[in-house]
């Protein structure tokens, strides 16, 4: 079977994790690209990568590269996605895939025109556990979905210069941790919410520090989401049906959940391996490309971006980089 050559654009912390983890049968980590040639060369040497490039354009010009992983800050994603697609490369972009729905729609249109795969590195959509939970839910024995509750609190160091709080880099809780909570929620909801209620507190730099979000869709399914950047809360997701509820701790890369029945009995559901989270993404995207199929989760990505646009409009939160 053909092996796809992958390249990385942006060599920060998440790119190091990606390269260290990379181990997929029909994929090769072939190139690393940075705006700093020495950094790219050092990164390539560290991880045994064949090629290194001191500019993103140079990497994209390499005809041997089939697909790129974009690991820059999300304020740069849209521009690099369009450049990559224009260069004929398939794209897996770190979350948030773009800053807003307008940028995403433009990228989706170009990917369709070029017949290229475009996907967001939202690990929830690729973890085996979530596919198993969805199968259980769709069997019907749990009845109708009623309520989803999600919390995610991250105690970031109070540093206005940190990218998490930097408005010029599109900081804030929503685009960093909130996207996980919304993606978890949308994965289980039967349809896109049409009713959104929310409140938010600003950090001193003008980004969203914490928020509460309530969603409702046409199936009368409700969701309640709590986010904060300045207090530790469990990464906890609860999905409640008429006849039982799933509880997923540390939900972004979860390999285990519990199903609690109305009589109080509990069963454990396990699938996948947390340590292989990135490889599930790489393998799924590689297989989609090799089988000439688009990413089925891109529709969920689009719905989540649409919700985030609505939330930021309600908060009157805008970024100059948009």
C-alpha cells in the first residue's frame, strides 16, 4: 500500500508531541517546516525526519509531500490552510481549525474544488471510545438523549503576555479549551443547536476568561457547558439519556467511560489508548486520503465553529487578526 509523506508547519510544543508520537503503518513523517531554518534542522534531526525547511512556502513547494499538519497558533491557521490547499496538499490543522466560520467555509470550498481532504485535529472525533459510545447510543436501548453537561477548567498562569491571554494571538478559553467542550457536545447532539444562551467574564487583556453556555436544538436536547482559564475544574462530560447516562472523565483523550443505569448499576466501557490519541488522527486522515474520501467529521467542525461565532458575537469579542 502507498505510504503518504507528511510535513509539519510550525514546530512548537504540540508539533513535538505529534512527531514523538507519530507511528502509523501507511504514513511517513517526511518534512518539518519553520520560519527558522536552524530550528527546523534541529527538529528534523531530533525526530529522524528526512527533510527540513526554513520557510513554510519551501515545504509546501516540495512535490513529495502529500499532507501537512498545521501546528502554528490558530490565528495563523486560515492563511496556511489556504496556502497548503493551493499547493495541492491535504491538510490536518490543529484546533481551532480557523478563527471563524467565514474562514472555514472558504477553506472547505477550496478543499472541495481541489478534491483534497481538510480536517481539524479534534481528537474526540477520532478516539475509539467515542465511536463505541455512539454505537451504544444509537442501538436505542438508552432511549432519547435528554441532557449533556460538560466542564473544563484550566488553571493557566496569570501572565498577560502568555498566548492563552494574548488577544493578538486570539487567546481566551473558548478557542483553546472551549472547542473541546463544544465538540464533545456536538458529537452526541442529534442536531445543531438553534438556541444559545451565554454569559462570560473578560480577562484584563480582553479575551474570554470564563463562561457559561446553554444550548438547545430542535429535538429538545439541552446542553450546559462551563469553561474557565483561572480555576481548575474536571474535564468532565456527562451524556444523559432516558435510560442511563455516560460519564467520561478527562474526556478529550478518553479511553474509558461509565454507563450508569436507572437502577444505579454501573458498567465500564473501554476502547482505545489515550497515549495513541494523535496516531488515531493521523491514521484516520491517512486512510481517508488513500481511499479518496472527505473527512466525515468536518461537518461537526463546521457546526462547532458556527456556535463559537454566535457566542463571540453575543460577547462582543472580536480579534484584529480576523
